[in-house]
């Protein structure tokens, strides 16, 4: 059974390993990624964001986080699931958890940056109501997709 837990520093190696797996696979790893992966506590959590981990049988198998842009806007960051555990709805669980957390934090909008190679992820975001918008302000050179979801209806 998969459980979602809050990030703790002891899980930093897992957080980094899981994210580097997909970043390297698609040749997307950048210095900004490494800053986050090497210090999730300082770069995301200390700034008012949060990171969640999916755990199964004491093994960390997925990650997703919210980077605080400002009081009303968060960015979905570092969402991935171990390849051996994909297709089981874990990404959906992580995304739902992030959206709930964002609402609790008072967010009105979630943005995300991605890459057009990541078809499965983009499809998931679209199912959750994320809409494509022009790519502006991207923290990543490889980000050729920007999506937004309004949490205010």
C-alpha cells in the first residue's frame, strides 16, 4: 500500500535519485534542478513550500513538491514516480495531495514548467484541468511547456 508522507532530510538521496532518473533520461538536467535536488529543505521548504513523498514498504517511490512563488501562487515541482511503480495511480495521488495542500496554503493558482517530451505527465496535468499558457519566466532552459491551474472558481 502506498502512503504519502512529508519530506524529511533523511530522504534527500531518494528525492535526488528519483528525479535524476527522469531528468537524465530525457537529457533535461540543469543547474537549477541540482540546486533543488541537493538541498530540498533550503530551496523549497524553507521558502514556504512543501514536498511530499510516496512510500511503499519503507521504500521511497515517488516525489512531488510545491515551490512558493508568492502568497497566492505555487509552482508544482519535481513530480516523479519510480519506473517500476508507474501505472499504479501514484502520480495521480501525489498530484491530488499537492493540490489539496496548495488550497490549504491559500494558493489561488498553480503553475508548472515541463518539457514536450514528457507526454504522459502532460496528459495527467491536462486531466486535472491544467491549461497551456505561453512559456514566460521559466527557471529552466529546457522548459518548453508552461501550464496553469486556477484554484479559484
